[in-house]
């Protein structure tokens, strides 16, 4: 820290070519958090050097995600495109120093000439063009005289370097594409590896914090800085990127999921994007807690998604009001309860938070319970409702099954029960014990709702088994990455119609979160929920495998 006189200035530099995912959350927390810890500053800079993949939609989504996580860049919002004129002049300086040249090789030829990890590369036949010729050709590239792919500008470094990134990397390419900010001003654009370090230097960044896949790019980062920047120079530091079980975090792969229609969009609640987590019902506090718990390491590893879900449950358990919802309803008729009569019973809103108070729920002759909470011929140790057996209705009475009514096909349509009026809270037999307690909703107040049960998009613990690089690839480095699609979970979404829920959920605001008793945590959908069309997403179930595993240890 003393290298810069105690000054700490970081940056979060996303490319606006997709939505941020859970891996970016770790980087956001690290970059903004480091600046906060040491009284420094953190910039938000969009490395927008590839107009064919970028859009203002992604820019605005990224801003929203960072704000949602609780961080602010203040007045320090920048774009690599702010520096296009300066970056062009940097490239001209390299040419004048004899350290860059215009190359006419095709992408396939560049790959062939690059060599392998065990064999050195071959020099391009255009490598020794004169400085004057290179300056002329580069200016003509800028002026739009050549089609896409006809020429590139390459740094002249070392074709025999053991680091393939140092074998005369491409630093400018021709791309006749309008840019979301600069329009048609440019038809050549800098490569990420060139624009990124120089943008850091222009912004007086001290600590360029990035993930381990950039470690092999650090010599190139330093080469550009050393050859073009004087005075204080930024330093690159790498940390292990976040690998999460059952999760894909390659933006190229996430883009394919969206573009090929495997999900409904970047904010699909099954997606590991921050927009997807937000719509699913995750809280920013739980994600920040998760990033804090996993810490910063120098070795790549994979974190169990159960830890993320544990952080979420801990947060929601303290905050989420409890309500009752019946997802697969079957009707119960309390035959000894007066027809047309209703009564209000008291229910606590959150036992973990006494300040949350109580609410009133309506009890009536006709109720709904879960179909799976009744069995005609139960096995031993079955403690739910069955013929002749008693259960307690949560916050209400003990009931006993007396008769089962079926339709012509043998499906149960009604369960007739009797209740013990002395067993409600405050009654003379309120303390009478039975082994089963069921959630329920009164027909007199129940509203219909759509409930979406989300599961993992991938069941495989490592759906992208090979590591990947978030950095923009040169055209000759693109790979076929479609094999991960074969690992998609075909049952990642189940939609339930006509679920019965408490009437207070009609007025739930989009994004509000609840614990449905015995079911899990649910969220009113940010897009589709309304009083006329209640829609709830399951955020996460109640079973906490992470906590149980920790207890066993």
C-alpha cells in the first residue's frame, strides 16, 4: 500500500456484453470492499471495446446490479470508449518505437504461426514492415479503407516466448460495427488486453484486481504499461475466480442459454446472473455475506452452492414473514363446524422476530390442505392425516378424519373431518398433544395463485468442467462450447396453477419475500406478480444441507 503513498484506487471493469453473474459479485465485493476498507476509491469502468457484442441494455443492467448489492461508484463512471482517441495514439507510439506492426495474416494463419506450448511461433512475413508503412496502413485502417479481417495491428514482442500471450498479440482489429456510444466514428477497435491496462493507467488505478485466468496476461499488461506509461503505474493482482457447483458462469455460455431459448432471459430465476438471483428472491445481504465467507484465495477451487443457500436462509429466516400456502390442494370439510360461520384466529408473523407481531387468519367449515398430507392407507409412523387419525391445524384446532369422498375415477375430492373446539389457542384443551401439524388455508379467504418451483438449471456439480477465460477472445481462439447444453436439467421449472394462499398475499408487492410454512421461502415475482395475478417463485427450500453437514463435523 505504501508504494502509492497509501493511496488505494481500484476499479470494477465489466464488459457490457451480458449481465453480471455470481462470479462478478465476488469481484464487485472485493474491488469496492478493498477501497472502502482502506479509505480509497473504486471506479466503475465499462471495457466496451467490442461493439458487436455490447448494448446499452447491459450497461444499465450492470449499474442496477451494483447498486442492488449496496455499492456506489459516486461520480467515477468511465468507459474504455472515453479513451479511444488516446488509445489510438498509444498504438501509434508503439508503431513509431518499432514495437507494433500491421499484419495481413488471416485469423487461421495467425493461429498457425503462433506455435504451441512446446513449439515456438514463426514470425509473420509482415513483421518487418517499415515504421512509415505501418503508420500509413494503420491510419488507412482507421479511415475504413479495408474490410473486416483484412488487417490487424499486432504488438512486436517475442514469437518464441513460452507465454503464448506474448507472441505478437493482436491489439487492434477492423470491425465495421456501430458502437453503442461512439456510433460510426470508429471502424477499428482495441483488443481488451491492450485497452484494459492503459485505461487503468489513465484513471490512476493503483491495484488492478482480477481473476486467476488473467495471470498469464500479466506480462502483457506490464509490457504495455512499461512501454507507454511514465510515473505511477498500476499493478495487477490475481485471485481465484468463483466456481460454484451446479452453476455455469461463462458469459458466452450464459448468452447461448438466452439466445437459444433455454431460459426466458438474462433475468430468468434459474440463471446465475445477479438479475436472475434478484428476481428469484435472493437478498443482496446474503450474497455479500457469501462473498465474505468464501474469502479471497490464490488457488482455484469449487464452492458448494449449499453455502450460498445457507447464507440466504439465514438472512430470510430473520426477515421473511410466515404465511400458509397450499400448493396441491384437497378440500377438507369440518362437518361439526357451523355452516356459514367464520372466525378469526391469531398467527405469529415470524417466531425469530417478536417485533414482527401477529396477523389474523380466517377459519371456516371448508378448508384446503396439501394432498400429500393425507393418506388412506398410511405406513407405520405416518403422522399426517389419515382415516380415524388426528392432526393439529397450525394456529387452529385439532381435527379428526371421519370420511373420504371420491369422484367416479377414484380421486379424492373431499376429506370430511370433525374438530375439537376446545383445542384452539387459549381453549381448555389447547395443550392436548398430537404428533402431526399441518398448514392449511380457509376456503373463505383463500385466493388462487401461480407458484413456480425452480430447481437447479444443471444437476451436474461441474457443468463446465474445463476452466474458461472471461477475457475477449481473438477470432482464432473461439471454441465450441455447446457440450454443456447436454447437462441441462429438463425439470428445472415446474409451474403450479390454482394454488391456495392466504388473502394477504394478494397485496404483496413484487419482490416481497415470505416463508410458506413447511414449503420453503418464496418471492412475489418482480415482473409477473399483481393483485389480479399473484405469482410466487420458490427461492429456496427449508432443508439446509450445509448447516447439517457442519453439525456432523
